């Protein structure tokens, strides 16, 4: 951990911007275990869940579909419809390794109003 991380502050405002973006650059990776938790939470079949909500990337990883540049689970009220079972990537935002320096943190703050 870098010493400068101590100065990094975040408080979610619920704006939903972390759930949107160009799907060529922004995606939400979801492991099979995370997918199962979401599927169980939604109370739908595994097959239907996979067909409707999961995307397989070229590198073999899988993630949540980004329909029109929005996570499919971002509701019209900008709230996550699967919040209690959201993937680790979502739970850990914005404390991702690639954002753990002052320059990257400041850049991400332009997108996220809850940073600093």
C-alpha cells in the first residue's frame, strides 16, 4: 500500500456514474460464485440469468452486461437492483489497485462526485 492512500477519501453519493460508461472500456467482472449469488437473489433460472445478464469477454472472463453503456442492474432511480449481492468489483470501488495513486485518484474524481 502506498503512503499516499491515507489521503484518499470516498463517500458514495448514489449518483450511479460508476455503473455507466463506454462498454469498450467499462465492465463489471463477475465470477461464477458472484453470478450464482445474483441469480439466487433474483430468483430466476441459471440459464435465463446467463442468457440475459452475462457477457463473456475475449480473455475468457465473464461479467455483467452493459446495455446502452449502463450496467443492466442499474435502475432508473440510479440505484443498484442487486446491491446486497453486487460483485466484489462494485463493492471495492473506487479502491481498485489501478486507482491507488494520487494522479489516478484525481482523474477518477472527475467522474465520481463521491471522491474527495
